[in-house]
C-alpha cells in the first residue's frame, strides 16, 4: 500500500465552554477577530487580499478585538502566532502564558490559545504526523450487477487478501443489509452512514455527494455520546485525493508520532463513490478519534478501510440504480415499459438514425369551437382524459408517443426498435382510437354538447429518428418528409370526410389490407408528388358489403373520365341508410366533372388547404 505524507491547510477549531462551535480548514495566514461593520455574524470566514479572516465574536463583545490574532504557517510543523490587538492579551496553552499586544511567537503545532472566553485549537491533519495510506486497487465504477446480497461473493473475492478473514466475513454479513437497501430502496444513505459506526466501529460516518462542485452531506451517524459538530467540514486534501486517485484512503499515525501527542486526534477513512463512467460523484467518509495516555491506540486498519471502500461501491450501485430507474420512468412517458427498460441499458438505440417508420397524427374535429364553449378548466380536464385514452392505444400496440400538440397526438412505429409489422401495428392503434370514442362520449358528451370526432392520418417512409428535443427536454421522434406527409394526410380527412386515411406506402406494408379501400389521389400542400390515399372503415360503424367494391369501381370510372358510370356506381353508397360521406365527396366531384368538365390535373385532386 502506498504511504503519503499529509500537508494540510490550517485546521482551526473554536470552542465555547469546551464545546466546539466552529471548525474550518483555511490555507495560508488566518486572522481572527470580532465582527466588524458590514461583516456577517460568527463564524463567518472569507478571503482577504493576503489572508483569510474568521469572525469569532459578535460586534458587541469587548473581550475580543476586531483584529486580534494572526496565525501563519511556519516551517517544520510550526505556526507563528501574532497578537494584533492594541489592548488585549492572548493566553497560550497549556502553560497559560501571556502573549501581549504586538508580540509574536513561533510555536510547534498543535497550537492552543485563549481569546476572550473562547479557546482556539490550530493544527494540520499532519500534526501530530499522520500518514495517508492509499488502498492498492482503484474503486470500480458503479455496476448494477453488484446490487443486493447476491453481490457479496464477488465483493469478497476482490479482497481475499484481507488480514483478518474471520472478522471480514462477520462484517460482510452486516454489509449485506446495506447492499440490499441499495438494490431495493432509495433510502440507503442512512444505512451506509450507520454501518460506518456500527459495523466498522468508527466514531462517525457520513455520505457526501458532489453537487455543482460542492460537497454536500447527505447522511451522517455518530457513536453514542458523540455530539454532531455543526461546523464540521471534511478534509479538503482527502477529498482531492479521492478525486485524483479514485482509490480508498485512510490515515495512520507515523512511526515518529508520540503516543501521548495523539490524544484526541481524528484519523479518517474515506472512499470515492463513482458513477458508471468512473467519475467521482460522492464519498463515504468516516473518522475515529485516537485515544492517548494510558489507553491503547486503535488506528484504522487496512481491513476497515477496505470495508469503507465496499460501502462506497454499494452506495454507487444504489445511485446508479436510482438513475436508471429515473431514466426508465422518463422513457415510459414515450415508450412501452418493456422497450423503456431495454433503452435504459442500450442508450445507443436512441442515437440519430435513418429508419423506415410509420407516423400517425390524430386530431379532434371542431376543437376550437368546443374549447371556446367549455372554458379553460373543463377543456384541460377533457384533453387530459382524451390524450390519456389515445396514448394507451399507442402503447398497447408497441408504439412511441412522440408529442402532444394542443388537441393533436403524434405517434410512431418502427423505431427505435426495428419491426417489420410497424404499419400494421399503427393501423391497429388507429382503429382502437376510433373504438375508444364511445367510451369518451359516454363521459363527455353531455359536457361537450356534441359527440367527439377524431381524424387520423398515417404515412410510412424513411425518416431521421432520434432526440428531436433538447438537452433539457427529451423528445424522441422522426423528422423529414415522411412526417410532413402524415400530418397533411390527417388534414386531408377534413376534405374527404373520412375518419382514418393512410397512404399507399402504409397500405402496401399491411399484412391484412383487405378492409382498406382506395379513395383518391391528391396533391397535398407543400408536397411535390401526388399521394394516393386509402381509407379504413370506422369500427364504430357497420358499412355495407359494397362499401369497398362499389367505391373503388366508381373511382376507377371517375379516373377514366366515365363520370356517368361513376355516379351510377356510387348510388348504393349514398342512397342507403349508411351515410358514406367519402362517397358523397366523390359523387360531387363526378357531377362537377359532368357539368363543368374535368379539372386540369384530373384525376389528381389538389386540396385547397392543410
């Protein structure tokens, strides 16, 4: 194991009535004094030009001068103490010597002195000399395979060289509960901190996380009779060592340290918490006060430091699991649960790619009129219920929810998971959407004052698929003309009086296309090439047997300029009880062609709008 000599900033602790009230680590000279005008209350500290300043008394306390003590690091584990006060003395401990105003003295660390009614102790982490021991193996990055008690054998194998196997195995049993918490609960910080004290027998245990460049205490636990120090701060050098080396660290007294001088000194054991990429995101941090005098010293052992390292790995696993769960829940807003779980571990599937997809747009007819009558609150409740129902139709048929745009829903099939049946699944979802309208009408017709009507358009083609949102807002979906055509097809339902239209590219990929009928060839707004459209019957209606053959026969006559035959073929669809509005549209076009002659682009119908 590697031994490292500690060279720490000044560690300053202030006591009132033998109770610690402030602990800070400051690099370089430190000035202590009473609160000045404009300064914060005790125990605020800040950096001046050439020194730090620590406010140690309120403005009204006359036993402390505004600038009372200057403490400067000196050579060979010493410090220079200067009395900056013009009137008040300082008492130097333990022999209670007086340091008069203006006097200065170089003293061996640790230094203890009395200023007014407060005692100040100054030392560095290396005073008495402490050595920092670095564990030989780097801490592994977070690995979800190490979650739960089943991970204990693999963890045990990694440290078979531990010096006391029996003690180690007993500790592993206690570690099992922590690992289980990391696998099944979000409240694993507290058990980890508790294990530092109860399992490893340190005086205190803490879990720290690095958030926005600052170390934050997330959990702490103390041995009986030890009071928390509100001014506690972790060793900056140990934390820096964890970040640099990514290995567990612990302190032991150097061979030169005298036993009596170690009384009350804290030794630290710490290990980094790494994310899946091996970045330091936190630390497990514990300490033990060494006993001096007649009591035996009990420094932190290599076995204990190794167990601290295992705790850090357990917490890292828990954090990785929570992160994975959060990502999965985010993805479940757009994907099925099964696909979301797969994407959590295979994020590369979300990378931008060209894929053949089927895109669906669904819109509410008459939304503007209905919402104006409903008012804001009822409109929001209605749309929420509607979109929830339609979203389930998408997810039940393995689709991806791309976006909600006002009263419209956009969905996709064929990515990120490549499926040969994406067009069939999209059409099944569209038919289920139409089938859901009776349920929605039963809940909302009285409120809306009219029945709900949906219009759906589908198109299949190549699209660029990936995160089309931003780093702040994830939105997985397609881009390109395939999407534009699908949107225009949904708009075309208004002119063709149809609830569900699909393009030929979608129609040709259906494994069961028998029910679909060809209805028109149209030119869509801002789409260069004409698009051939097909219609699927509304499952809530019962079309007659001639719904498909009679219409397609009429369309064939219409396209070949046989307008009289077309009108005759449409008669069974428009004269019966079944209201075939799409047939009425074709009939109107045929009659217009009889009266006024065919349009210039016949049989292509240039739609007047989106």
